[in-house]
C-alpha cells in the first residue's frame, strides 16, 4: 500500500500569495487569540494577526508551531526550532518570499499533526 503524502498541494505555484480564506483558516487552526489590552474605559484588541508577514508569523504562529513540534515529535525546544528552521530553509530553495515559505511550512506541520 502506498503511503499518502502529508504535504499540501500548492497548485504548482509556490510563490503565490495565500488567499484571504487560506489566511483565516490558518489563524483559526492555530487557535491564535489577539493580544488584549484593558484601558479604564474599555477592552481593546491589539495585535490580532491578519496578514501573513514575518512579524505576525514569528509573534503568533512560530511559538505555537514549536510547541506542536516538540509535543508531537518528542523534541526538545532546540530540536523543535532546528526542525522548523530546516524545513523553512528547504522551502526557501523553491519559494522566493520568506513569509510565504514559512507560512507554507507551518501550514504543512499543522496538517501533519491532525
């Protein structure tokens, strides 16, 4: 029996920016909560991730992903960082945008962890 690939099908164009729906699903699957700031007058939500850029990915997605890697693959924190970094560097060989490459790698890791 042939083993099924856990890699996502990116439709042949790996440099393509993700759609709004893919971005929303990505943040939903990670269960990212916005930073909450309380003023004397009201609760305000700040820092809610919306875009796929390196700042948002490293602030929100990478810490969650490292936790998943460490738990599911029984890695230390250093091992989880190395695992993620190696996958990202490998993806950068075929994708020119750093953020899109990291987004794709994290999305694949999320799918693998089902």
